[in-house]
């Protein structure tokens, strides 16, 4: 399983990558996509909304289940990955690259430091 060192992780299996001082990309981890199975749909209806950390920002639908997506840190969701509309399977094939889910303007970038690093996340999922 893949645990990129340049990302931060949540115990709920989302990852976040800072792009610059207040902009970030969010997706689900390799572990999460394997647990869910084949992703068939990603729904995010919170574009333009400012949400607190831990709040549901969307859902991911797999063949057998639907799972909530939780925001790792507070901020305003600015963009949904447009490729997921026609190719939701990108979450399975490239969860840390082309399968990203949303872009976020982070309210307090220092909050990222409270998340898990790759080593801690790897220990969590075993």
C-alpha cells in the first residue's frame, strides 16, 4: 500500500496536500479506496461553502456501499475534480494523483500539523 510522505492523513482515511500557503487538495487514501472497492460515483454539493473540520463535504459511492467524505481541516471548498464526473474509477487507479476529489482554501493552515503524517497513518492502518 502507498503512503506518500508529502501528505497529511486523517483517521477517517482522507489525505490533504498543501499546494501553497492556504490552498490544498483533498482525496481518499489508497487504503480507503481498497476497502470501498470499485468507485462508481463521487458527489460533492458543497462547492463554495465554508465548512469546519470533520464535517461531511460529499460522498463516494462504490458498487456495494456509500461512504461520507469528511473534511480534514476547516476551509472553503473551491473546486471538484472535473474528471471524476466521467471517470470516478480514477479514485481507485490513482488516489493520490488524478483521483483527487476537491480543492480547498484552508482557514488556518497550521491545522494541517494536527493531522497524521505518513508514518502515523501507516501504523493506524497496519
